[in-house]
């Protein structure tokens, strides 16, 4: 894409409450807990959580010494901060995933859960993630799978026009995309990742099944079905553990942020960071770093 892709913003949304806490998503949440336990490293130094939202998954990354919660929405990070606190272990950053404000080779781990499906240029985002990871870093990715059983049945019954078997993404709602597993794997390879493991998740994400089958049984069944992920991917959600391969620059000790406007390293000097090269100013307010150029330049 020649122009910057559009961004899906959850600014002002009560997504954590309306979707997760009151939306009947206990099954999906519990299944994701199991998948993360199976895929996450037991320890690490610095983790980048892309699309952190209100911090639903953040407490599950227990092995990492520090975690950067990155989201485009400031209000989502404010909710995360209210839940997790302004502990030194957590760094809150508003930024555009298409232009990450970090120096190359900074992180030894990253996660991106329920976020890629909002990316109009998913390949570009994966390349951005790889650029800020050290060689051999682990990247846990979840994506929405267009080749799920429900979509296949609907297609065969001619109740949907798009094919679940074709490689291109399908935008089923504005800035909501489903992806073909083979396409995502090819993007990961092009971005210099190797796929180490695949889990299929939320196999029984159907309303009437969740109502009639007890939660514990449904989660146990899904935990078993997740293990078929290497053989086939037919669930609505797919988790992959990926390893950063190839030569990588290592972040200079003491460096952390870079200017999204020009790429120049920034000194971490709250309450504002000033780029010595282009003069762009990035404020830090109530413990949240602001790197959204479109927001800053519109003020």
C-alpha cells in the first residue's frame, strides 16, 4: 500500500466490559489462557504486547521482567493502567502498529492477540514487529481464520459469497479481516519468522453449544482440539509461536524509543520526549507515552 493504512481505534470503547466481562466470552477467554500457557516462554526480559487494550492478557505474561503495553487507544490503556497500576514493570504506549516507536532489536518477546484482524496491511505490521525484535525472540500471534468450519459450511450451502479456501483476506466488516492460515504463514516467513507451533482455538464458538454444554467441559474439549493445529486449521482462531530468524540489529544499551516521524533515537525524558533531528514532541501524560502522529499533528 502506498498510503498509510487506516487504523481501527477503540478510543472511548467499553470493549473490556461489554465484550469480555458481560458478553458471554468466558469460554473464549479460558481457551486463550490454555493456548498462551502452551506457547509462551517461561521467562524473558522485555515483552512487547501489541494491541494490549485494557490489559486482559497482560497478567498472564508472568515470565517477563517488563512489559510494554501498546495500543492505539489511550482510553484502553487508561483502563489497563487502572487495573494493573503504574508499576515500573509496565510501560504504557499509545502508537500506530504500522510505525512502531522503538529502536531495532529491543525486545526478546512479543505478543499480538486479537489484533491482526484489524490490520488492512497485516504483512506490513508483521515486518514492523520483526524489526523491533532481537534474533531468536519469540512472537506469539493470534489471527482470525477464514478457513473455519462454519465458513466452509456456509460457503458450500451458498450462504456466503467469498471462498474460505482462497488465499486473500476477507473484510467481513469495516477493518475486520479474516485470513487464510497459509497466507499468514507466508507473511511470517517473508518477515523473517519461522513458525514453530500452531494451535487451533475456540472450536466451539457457537452460541447454542456454549449454552447447553458446561463451561469446564467445553474448555477441556477445546484444549484437546487445540493439539490438532499442526495437522489442520479449521477453528475461527489460530495461535502460532514464531521465532525471529536471520540477522538482527541489537539495541544499543540504554536506547529504547525512536521517533516515528524520522526514525531518530529519542532520549526518554518525561514529561515530554523531543526529537533532536526533526523537532517532533511526544508528551508523556499520567504515565502514558503518546506516539500517535496523526493525533499529535491534529492538535
